[in-house]
């Protein structure tokens, strides 16, 4: 039993550690993480209409939780091919502060269109990719495509357990053995394909609810109760999106035109989406926000704490696969240390 005495307690260290101790995977946007405070064994829904950067944000969740917190994840992609996601993850890693000294500007467009320079390709092949693949400090990221997934709970669980067995068999460090985060892109498509598997798609609402309930069960009871965090991307309904655009267009106070865009009814395709979710986040992005490199974020549900229906803007840079806090582009101690190390080496 740990015993602390007020007069002897190290308050300064405790203050420094506030907000740094993750209890489960994090959302990696500060205004969300201060409210949610970690997501162990949680069911998380990230909603938005087409073009709202849901997939980009989901890739950031997988990447940041792996590189910063060492959590391993499985990303089930039902629209984009795994190779496309792997290339985007490499572009995301190229933005890491440790690589700033190389002064290379890698974007999704230059990579996918193969218009990058030889120096940029050498940088990715010789510096970025080896670090992303071989560092024992990072969690693993497994990407599964539509053709490789079976659309029911037992098969998903079996797949995750097999990934864990493969990690053990390959001699991975113990901290990388478990799958801690399951990301589904996106739940309506998973429900639609589940309907095809059992021979009927006449009631997509019912299947969406059943799939959502199954995923919640996985989050709570995976691996004999160890659990994991499930993040399910969700399309919001068109009526809510149209209403949000109308409010923005006709706002009487321009500074408030992006406030309170969505509410719980925006997920109304299935009541199970909101009822089963522990955390529900909504994203909105239009041409004006894109010009400002912004995305609007609302925390519509937080089972264990405060929500934020009004919303706030976060930095959105899809060209480098980034959605998050603006201070991401500030130099950190690792970057400065590497610069000093290079200087002192000569």
C-alpha cells in the first residue's frame, strides 16, 4: 500500500505530470483529452459528413497512440486500400519533429502522384520508414482491408487475437503484444456488409445498431475482460448536415456561425450509436474552414465527464495527414537535442 504524507508529498512533480499520464488511448486534441481523460475499454464514435476529415483524424489517432503512447492498433478500412493508408502513415511520420533538421517537405499528393524529388524519396526510404518500422518504442499499427475482414464480432475478435499471437511469435517487445485500439472506417459500411453476409440488407438501421452493440461488447470484454478501445467512424445524416450549412449561411452573428452545429439527433440513423457510445465526437469542415486550415470539433457525449456542444476549431492539414493541436509545429526537446548532437559531433 502506498502511503503519502501532505508535508512530504512532491507536489511540484505531481503538478508537472498533470494531464500527462494516459489511462488508455487518447484523442490527441487537448481540448478533448482534458475532458475525456483517456479512453480505456471505451466505445468512441467520430461522426461527420463526407469531406469532414474523419479518416485523416482516425489515422492521427492510430499514429499518435502508437508513436507517443506505444499503444498498438488495428485499423479496419472498408473504403480505402491498406496500401493507401500505409503511405499516408509514412507521410504523417515524416512530420515528426525529430526529422525537421532534414528540411524535407513531404505531402500526400507528392507521394501518391510520384512527383517527389529523389532527395525526398531517399529521405523517406532511408530515414523515415526505417524509424517507423523498426523502433521498438512505437506501438504496432495493423491495417485490414475490406476483402480481409469477416463482418461479425467473433471473427473480428479472432483476428485481433491472431495479431497478438503473431507479435509474440515474432519476438516483439512485451509492450507491443496487445492490440489496444480498434478503429473502424466506417460503421455504416460495416453494417451494410454484415447484412450481405447473412443474406439481407433490408433494414440497414437494425444492422447498424446490432454492429454498434457488438463493438461495444468487444470494447468491454475483449480477451477475457481485458477490453480495448473501439473507435467507430460514422456518417452523420444528410438532414443534420443541410441544417448545419443553413445555420452557417444565415447566422446573425458571424463569429458564432460555427457554434452548436450538430447534436445527438445527427447520429439518428440508429439510436444505438449514441446510446452505446461512451464518447461521441462530431467533425465539420467546409471550404472556408479548409482555407483557414481548420476543422470544427464538437464533443457531443462524454459519459464520464463534461461535453462541449458549442465546439472549437482545431488545426487541419490533410496534405500531411494531420488533425490536432496547433502547437504541433513547435520545436520540442528531442528536436533541439538532435540539433545540438549534430553540432557537437563535428
